[in-house]
C-alpha cells in the first residue's frame, strides 16, 4: 500500500511537468513545421542604412566581448538570458540578435521565436560577417 501511495503521489507531482513538456514540444513542432530556410535570418549584406536604422540590435555575447567592441547602438543580453529578459526585447520592428559567428545568437533567436517574438532574426555570420560584409556601417 505504501508503494501505491508513493507511486500515485509521484505521478500527481509529475503531471504539471508533463503538461508543460507537451506544451513546449508542441510549440517546437509547430515552429519547425512552418519555418522556411530563410525564416529568422538576415545576412550582413542585407543591412542597408534603412534596415540598420530601423532595427534593434542585440549582442548575445558575454560582457567582456561586448565591451571589446559591438555593433553601434546594440544592447547587450547574453544568449542564455533571453527567456528571463524577454520583456526587454521589442515586440515590434526587426530585432537582430548576433554573436561572433551566429551560433549562440541562433539559439537565442530560436528561444525568442518560440516564446512569441516573430520579429527576431539572427545575423548570419555574426559580428565577424558584419565587420567584413555589412552593406552599411555607421
């Protein structure tokens, strides 16, 4: 009887976690079912002056890298902080996440998109690509 009570209690405690897991799984699947290869990305060559001036840039690297140089006007938010600081990310207008190469900022972009920010894109090739091939640099 003690085992049955323990099992029922464990199952009852796990139910909210299982429900949350299903919601997350469904959100990921929905996103991936409808995302195109180009969804959620922008290339440095697409950053014309008009695009640059209209976008919000978010540097997702660590504080030391941000301090050593970043895209002018960019705000700093490490990639791991995106979910916790989602309310700081504009929900309208283009928001461009970047890191050095696009790897960490891709994860940040994916998380933000899953959390409902469809206006967030990743800068493919990151800061390195922007330094080398951006259409516009202030």
